[in-house]
């Protein structure tokens, strides 16, 4: 059965994961690629289950041993699933009152995997020994599973600093403590470090699929910041936002946050929210001479993207962007280059941040950095490079192969705007190789033009 699943995955990868790069229409006199070929829902599920098989067969047991976890119990609730569930079990809905996925290390070379569920599902049997007792017997079965294995530590999804590490509800915790009794309740530990490593570890097979997601994100963003969508003096921020949401819906995908737009305008003050430029109101109309910024990301194959780009709405008679705005974008590109020069595996995000900001100070660049791990979630677990320092836990180190959303900005006076400062906020997804960081998609170095 396992070989059958792997063969299916290889056939799908070879036949369907290629992207199209044919020139389409362009409202900016610039070639725009067609959207990439996306897998159907059935094909996506087959690919994701292949990834799950690889993770459970090769990654999870060594990780549990590194974190001294002898048993890991993931508890998911009906209509309130644990964020980890779709990455440790098949990505299907679980509608039992409460389901348990149990991983146990018995000291052999094989990990025990059991699913104690209300409703058995065929896909589960490919990955777990499925236990499906009557509801009144579920507690006794759970207690027996634990007592037979006598784990010294039982990791539960609690005690972390991020939502993805805290999926266990208070009610489920009480159930486990009461069902297993005080002896085993004393052995409960936080699964947060294990979850962080598990979700921040990317499979080589994921890379090109993630690139497809990034390409789709980029193309939709370029189209949104063009005359296909925007007519200066008429189109509102809300029009652009809803166009993006509708396109994602047509593709059968979804988003993990609402697309945001920010507009900077000559002789207009820029309000800030928590040190960042404020999001523009939906009713605000895009006018000529505006610098338009979009923040947008989507979900595909259980992976999330995050993307920020800029356009300039040409004034009457203008054929290009003012030189001062070009300089502002060049400063942000320079910040990206500096950051990449310090980004290496095994280095903490805090050290990378300090080194980058020191270089910016020497070069006279007014910069902010707030980059974060990305992958199974948009704001994923893993090392961040961020001016907001979290105290307490030891800083995460950059992992080779992990994905990072390079999110940052610079602020530059623009002579053509009377010295008014303009902030260029960029966000591009990248991955860490032995040779350093690499972009999934070429970064923006010129404004998109709205004519």
C-alpha cells in the first residue's frame, strides 16, 4: 500500500506540478505570465499524504527523541481542530466529538501510531492503527494504550508562545488528566519545541510546489496592481481587495489573512498603527501620483505565502516613476542584500538582525526588519528576524531548508515630493540553502506602473 501511494505521488509530480510561463495580456506594456497549473483537490490530497508518509516514517521519531518525548498525544475537537492535526494526520475534516492521534516511542526503530477516533476513515488506515471503540469505552481504551506503553513523558500541545503550539483546549486537558490519572498527569510536558521543529522542517519535495504557490501569489499581485483592476480616480481600496479575494476563490484556494492596501500620497500625512503605515480605508480611491502597496498571501497544499509589492499611478504626462521613488525602492533592495549577507544556518534571528541593522546605520539607511518563518502557516513557527524581541525562551536558530518571509522596509526622503518621506515595505518568500538564502521568485526592483 505504501509503495502504491508513493507511485501515485511520483506520477502526479511528474505530470502536473509544472508551471506555465507563457506571456499573457499586460495593461502595463509588460509581459505577465499566465497563472501556474494548480493541482486538483484530489491530486493535492495525494501529494500531501505522500509528504505525511515521509514525515511520519523518517522525521518524527528522531525529533521526539531529541526533545525527550516518549509519547505525543494530539487532541482535536469537532469544529475546533488543533492547528497541528492536518500535518500529523491526513488533511481531512474530523467531526468526532474528540479524536486522539497518539505517537509512542517504544525504543525500537519504529514509531507506534494510533488514531483513537469516533468515526473511522479509510485514509487514516494508511498511517495509523485505527481504534474505533463505542463512545462510552473511549476513555478506557485511551487509558489502556498509555498504560501498555508506560511513557515517562507525554507531550501535549500546550505551553508554547504561539497559537500553533497551544491547540489543546482546557476541556480536553481535563479529560486527559482525569482519564489517565495523577500518575500520568504528572508526566505531561509541553510539545511546543517538538511542534516547532516538526513544522519548521521542510521536505525537499515541497520546494517546487511551494514555488508554484509563490508564482500564483506574484502574478495575482501584479495583476491587482495594474490597469486590469485599477483605474485612477475611480477604483477603491476595497475594489482591489475584493478582486484578489475573488480570484483566489476561483482557483479553489483560500487566504490566511485579508489582503491589505496602503497608499502614500504627496502632501498627505501617513498615519501609523503599531509603528507600521496604517492600512488604507476600503472607500479610499486610488489617485494619480499615489504609491500603492499590497500585502497578500494565499494557501495551497497546506502551505502559505506572504507577499508585499508596490505600484505607482502615473500622473498625466509622466512616463516613468520619479527618481526619488526609485531611490526609495533601491534602498529597500539594498536592505534585502545586507540581510542576505548575514543569513546563515545555525545563526539566531537576533544576531542576524543586529548585524544587518549595524550595516544599515553605517550606510545611512533608515530600516525596519520584521521577517518571519513561513510554511505550514503564514506566520509560522521557527526563527524570526524581528525588531520585536520576545523574552524568556532561547532564540530559534535558522534551519537549513526552512522558508522565511523576508519582510522589511526602508524610509527615504523623496526630493520630488518636497523631501516628504516614503516607506517602501517589501515581503518576499525565500529558502535557506548551504550557499545562503535564495528567492523563490525574483524580487521587485521596479515599481509596477498604473497608467
